C-alpha cells in the first residue's frame, strides 16, 4: 500500500479524464472524486450525505460528487463542481491521476445512472467545510480496508438483501462507494 498513488499514477491517464463529456444517449450520469492521501498511511476522503427527501443516497457514506449538469463541460468538471459544493474542496490544487471505469449502482438511485470516479492525490490533508448536502467528512484508512480489518455486511433497509461493506468509526461504507474503492485498491496492486 505504500506506493498506492505512484501505482495508480502509472495506470491511470489524466489526459483521458479531461475529455469533454460525450452524449449521454438518454442515460443519467454523475461523477465522484476519489481523494487520496498517503501520509502517514494511504487513505481516502469520504463524507456522510445529509438526510434529504428524494435523495436515494440520503444519509449514506459516499465519495464527494454528484449529477452531471448540461452546463458542465465534462464529467471531470462535474466532480470538481460537486466536490466544491459539498465539502468546499478545491480539486484544482490536487494532482489528477485519472478516471476509473464508470459503474452503475445495484440499488437506490435513478435507474440507469452511470457514475464515473476521478482519482486525485493530495500531499496534505485538505480542510473540508460541509455544505448543505454533507453532514461530515472523514478519512478512511485504505490499508485496513484492503487487509479485511473493516469487513462487515450491510442489510438493505426493509429487505433481507445483504451487501459486503466496511465499518469504520460507526460509518458503514457499502454499495457503489465500496465498489469504487475496491476497484481503486485492485488497480493499485
């Protein structure tokens, strides 16, 4: 895990991440920022979303980001705009490592939405200021997640469906966020 950012920098391409958004072909799209920091250990910035009526991810732990707007010139611009709105992050001061493959949520969220993660590296712990869409922000230690120390199971409310997840300091990381971070860890091996 000590070379997480270096390995990702070799495997991801920032140039491809900067491409204008292609036509959505009727699909809804969103973008998230995977903000990584390696000292003293590899970790990623997560947030707890505010409870809001009509928000399918209401109250969940997530990566900063959100829905693509027609005024966004690219999905990267979406990730940058949404991260600033939610946590007052200035991603322009961070190193863009590149984009990960887009994913679709298995549960909640609009049908057919496609989420593209953009990976950033920061040399310093960045301050966050929660906007109206975020309740809190915290750093998840990726070495603990990779080692299985945080492994648990999440039961989707009102069902018996269970999903793999991580539990950290009272937060449950599951679903699309868990899958994206799993992809980041797999890409860094």
